[in-house]
C-alpha cells in the first residue's frame, strides 16, 4: 500500500488542540506509533507539549511513572489494557500495511479523539494554549503555532528514519471544498484570465441552477396557455391553485412533471430577479415560493400584476443561457477551434422547440468530485496544487459545448375580462389602415371554424401575424400601404407559415391585412362565452319602452356595421371599472370613440348625428344589444 492511502489523519497540531485526556488505556498500535515518534527529534518537542497541555486532564498513572516522558506515561496508561487481540505492542510496525490494520487504527484513534471534541470549554483551552506558547502578546504566530504548522519535504529524510516513523501518516490533508478551490483560482490573476469560463461558472453558479429546468418551464407555461388563454378571468386564475389544475388535467403525469421543472426553476432562480424592465419587482411577489398551493396567476405570463413574475423569470433564464453560450464561443474563437454556432451547426433554437438536450444542465456534486479526484494534487509536505485547465475543460465537454442560443418567444396570457383588443391591435391600426369585415364573411368563417378550440388556434396564429406586422419597419415606418394584400398570401410568402393552419377557406380568400383587427375581434367573441361578464352592473340597466322606440327609429339611419363593433369594444374595455358616471349621455360619450383608421372620431361621421339624445350610460349595454339585434 503506498503512503498516499495513509495520509488521512490530521496533523499533530490538531491533536494538541483537541487534547487527549482521561485515564483510558492507549491502544497498542497507537502506542507503537507514539514510541517511534518520540525517537524523532522533529516530533519529540511536540509530544512533550502535548503532555503539558493535557496535564489538567491526566489522572495519576500507575507505577509512579514520570509525567514528563510521554512514551513511558502512555505505556503505563496502557498497562493491563494495551494488548488488543493478543498482539504484542512492541512487535507491531508503525506502518499500517493492510486495510484491516488501517481501519482498526482509525477506529481506536477516533475513540480517543471523539470524547475530547465533545468536551466543554474546548475553545477556551485552545486560546490558553496559544497564550502559553506565544512569544508576544500581539503576535499570535507564536513559536508553538509555527512549529505545529511547519512543513517539510519528507522525501529528504533518511530512508531508515522515514520507514520507522512513517511521517507522511501525520501530514494534514485538508478536505476538498469548492469554495477553497474558487478562492485559490481568484488568488491567481493569471489563472482568472486564462480560464474565464471556469471563473464565471464558480462565481455565478447559484444563478445558473435553474437553467437545467428551462424546457420544463416552457412546457408548463405552454400547457397553461393552451388550456386557459382567453378562457378564464384574472379573478378566477388568482383563486385556482396549481394542484387543482393538475388534478383536473387530461394527463396528470405530464402536467406534474412540467410543473416540477417550473417549480425548481422558480425556487432556485427567482431570488436573483430584481426588475421587470425599469420597475422593481414588488416585495410581495419576491416572497412567493412556487408550490402546488400557489395560484396559477403566478404561472401565466403577462405585462402586469402577477404575470410579470413568470415573464421576467423566463427572460432572466434565457439571458443567462445565451450569455454563457456566447462566452463559450469566445473561448473557442481564442483557441482557434470550431465555433459551436458555425454554419455546420444549429446556432439558434426557438423556445417552441427547446428541449433538455439544448439546456445547460450540470450536477455540482459531479463537478466537485471530478475536481477532487482529477484536478487536485497533494505534495508530500501536504500542500495542494490545482489543475484549473482540466476543470474548465470538464465544464466545456459536459455542460457548455454544443449548446445553441435560445430565441425566447413567450406568449402573453389574455384574460377574458381584459379582452379589449386594444392592447393587441393598437399598433397594428397605426401601421395598417383597418376596415370592418362584411357580415356574410364573418358568418361563413365561424361556420367553417366550427368550434371555439379551433378558433383559439387560429387566434394564436393571427397574434403572431399581428406581432410581425407591428414590428415591420420599426419606429421609422409609420404606415404600411399593404392593407389590400390577402392574409393567406402574406402568411405563406412572408411569414413562411402553412396557410392551411388557418382552416377556413373563406378566411384565406376574403380576409385581407386591413381586416385583421375585425377578424381578431370576431375570433375573440367566438371563444369567450360572455364578453360582458365583467362589465359593471350600473351600466346594465334596461331601456324603458319610450327609449327603446326612440332608438329603434334611428336604426335605419345608422351604419351598424361600423357602430356595433366599436360600441362593443368600448363597453368591454372601458366599463369594467366605475370611473365613468352612469348618468352621462351615451351619445356624448360614445361619440369620442376612435375610428379604426385612427384619424377621426365617431362624432365626425355625418350619419352619427342620427343617434338619439337623452340615453344615459346606465343603459348603454341595453343600447348595444338592441343595435346588435337590429344588425343581425
């Protein structure tokens, strides 16, 4: 057995500090080692000091042995109990050549050390030892401490003396720890510059623990949006827990697995998210832990309320992922190696297709084990040298190499009580002039879509089209003159999407880009059971007979294909709060609704003069329903 396997005991200075005491007999093998050490001038002084430090715990020894001879004192203590297993203590070698001998030696040694460690006032006794052997009141680096910490090269010792005393057995080997490994790296500026990935990983590792769960986080959000988008209001989402959703899901195992990943990503990374844009995350949200009892409103991304939490978390993890992938590219570029995002590899992956294979996944325990076994070298004197290059290469090979950038596409949750459409199509109306869609086309589209689930799928595709149109030209292009371009042609030639996904042939043939706003509202109304659920009660008073007759007389003079959708949009978006008086005039209030092209108000149209006066806002919902019925 080589000596490296024997270097597991702490140094004599540790023994001094822990102070072996009591009247227990010293085991035979320990006695032999102490006898051999006492013959070595290098350790003889240390053993003498060991006995002095334990004087207050030593009991009178049998035979009147002098207390100033540690070996004789130990031998006297061992009388009657020093023979273990019938072995003669003096016939045992201090070199433990077999594993059973080694295991037994450690066992009996621990039986002496452990009781001392559990004694009270250990700290005070250590301080007293420092004071006793200090050469100066101000300098703790005393002769005693210096001797205990002294290091020397055992390979320079006389071979016979080294064989007899086995000094490497007493060399202190500090247990490996990643914090110490990181500290050694930081203390070497050249190493920090030479191994930037290793340095960044060790410094920011706690912020990276959620990256392995990104694919599950994306799947969980996708599952929730597929089930609840445009189907649930914010109040209901705030009361519905994750556990309830999973219990009622069609595939509980899949939903539970996705939530588990989202939960891990949240609980490990949410603490590092500070802001949503320029707004600081509210302290109330920062304290939220993701559990099965958490409301699902904290899982549904949006740009206000709890929705900012999953949205900001997803963006934070996406940024962390991309930053380290780009850092790896820099390292490979400096080394002259092939970039992982070269033409022969997939450089960017949409979050729609992001999987576990693309994520930065690692086990910190495995990395620490590799560094301890493969990147740590102990010298004979006990000093440690680290191989930082191999540690960084391990990270490259097992964690970071071959990973693509992620193009994060997070869809926003649309609640049923926030379906104004204004936030979705506001910029679109500024970029592309919008017009109403004729009633026959609307009826035929809904007939071909058949079900709300299909309509929701088409609505998601339409939202993608809207987002692209709004971003076209950036802030430099205020108006796009492409309103007459058919929607089917645009999505197939520009967006490279399969137009068949829109299902309805009428939609592809009849709907142009100038009809997108009207189509979005049509689909929204088809997928929501009652768009007026959250309208305040004070605006739902019925019309009396005189008011109904007055309104009915004006129907023929009004352009209902323009007025009805605008009035509905106004009610859904503006009357969910109480900020408008119920006694205000309907004509005067509705007259300030913007037209689809954004260049004028309803009151600017000649035919709007026919709208009757005297109707109050408390009857506005009844006004709409009468006009809608007349429009049909």
